C-alpha cells in the first residue's frame, strides 16, 4: 500500500479559455484539503495554478509551492508566496521538478500547456523505468487530454511502448473524483480503481 500524504498538481499558469478549467482547479484544491492532504505545486499565483492553491487554502489545507527564481515575477511574487504554508525557491526547473517528485505521493495533470505536458510525461517515464509506483492521474476536464490519450494509444499500437504493466495512469473526468480515485489506487498498490469514470492502461 502506498501512503498518500501529499498530491502534486501540474497545471497551467494561464486560466485557459473556458472557466471550467479554473473551477476544476479550485475544486481539486478543496478536495485535497478535505482529505487532509498537502498540495505540492509549482508555486504560481496565476491561472489554474493559482486556482488550485486558492482552493486548497480556502478549505483549510496545507500548500507547498516550489518555484524557480527566474519565474518569480512571471508566475508569482513574494507576497503571494508568503500566503503559502511553505515556499521553496530554487535556481532551475530541474531542481523544481526533483523536489516536487520527492515531496509528492501522487501526481495529477490538470489542463495546461507544454510545461504541464512535459512534467506528466516525465513522471510516466520514471514509472516506466521502475523508479516509482506512485499514482498518476490525467484530469480530463472537458476532454482536454483526449488528444494525448489518443497519442498514447497510437504509440502502443505501433509497438513503441512495451512496459504497460509499469504505468497505469488513471483518467478522471470529474475533478471531485480525483482524490478518491488516488486513495483507492494507493490501497490497491497503484492499481486503478473500479468505478472511476474512465481508466486507461495505455502504456
């Protein structure tokens, strides 16, 4: 059994074009707090990143933000970081990602851009290489991750993914269902739970 104490959320520093993405961020944050878990995230105060942090803090949860110094003025400022329970300022993106991995017991990708995609793919790669067995979730809000899931299918069908048993990401359409899915997966040693709206074994 994997003990879940904290959840890392990867997501956009922009709000996106549909308010549903921001609402999903706030809902996700509140769910993390409601389960007594800590949010680990990129430290930003804008976009979906800010919504997740706000949702967690308003619901009484704990938040750790990890941000590179060179992004301070772009994604957050010292005042915003002071509102967090813990803020860690690093020099490089590599340091940020490493600390996020070390501090987190599960990983969720809400909608976002290239950075969000790169982060969740790296986590899947590390799982494929046997470096961890932590739950991984695609928060498929409004079908956002459908193209990515189709690409994973294509890679598998074309014979480029041979270790599917090591990576079993969950795909959850409803932000309210993400934390329960993670907790159930952890009990089953990172095996996707029954009853999740959509579960894939893509890799």
